[in-house]
């Protein structure tokens, strides 16, 4: 997971297939208990926005296919 902070107002985080299933907040976040955990379907469109904190997640590469 790679964190990119353009400013303190919005977070942008790149995730990889190994980070799926994706949920926010992530364990790496300093305030991991800042809002309820919500799972984000980033693999559907390649990006997802957390409805609680506004963090934008973008999938780098392809999601793994399940059998």
C-alpha cells in the first residue's frame, strides 16, 4: 500500500491485489479506529472512495481472478 498525501483534506492511497479485500480504515492508518470498518469494492472500477473519511483508493495493476 502506498500513501500519497496531496494535502490534509483528502488522502489518496494506491493499493495492490495483495491488499484485497480492501477496507477502510486500514491497519496502517494512525487513526485506524476513527470510523467503522467499511469494505470497498475497488476491484470493480479500479478505484473507490470511503464514504466516511473521503480517502480515495486506487488499484494498481489487476485484481486476482478467483477460481
